[in-house]
């Protein structure tokens, strides 16, 4: 995933970016480009999960890693605190808060 900064395309270190988000911020959006040769303008919408959900997710990740003889990376553990949605639907059609609500429905339509 890349973002355009001052006319230059730069990679986004997603886990590091999410660590900088204020703890009281539950929803955020970031404009990104997806693709190496012809980036498609897209949006990343991130929804912070409740602490109880995060603890459960991290516990499961550690358990699965132990079974494989490894440990989950710090980046993986950071990402488990969020639900991440990628979409190319413009904000004029779907507001940021709408994306997490309709995305499961959209996914079912894509499957069909």
C-alpha cells in the first residue's frame, strides 16, 4: 500500500502508522494507492476494536504461533487491535462511518 505525499508515492508502514493513532480515536480513514504500476486510488478505513476483543485476538495469535514454534510479530499484534477495510468507493458515496457497516454486505455480494 502506498500513499501520495507531496506528489511522491511512498509505502505506508501500516502497523507503525496505527501505533501513532490516539487511543480515544475509534475510526480513521487514510487515502492510499493500491498497485505497483498504476495505483488505484483507494481508502483504508480502520476501526479500533474493544480491548476485550483485542486481548482475545492476541491470545489466539500467540497460541497459533506457539503451535508452529514461533511468536507473532509486534506488527501483527498491533494490527489485531483494528478491523481494516479497503475500498475504492469514494467518500462522496460512502462516508467513513458507513464503510464498516456495509462492507460485510458488499463482501457477500462479491461472493455471489
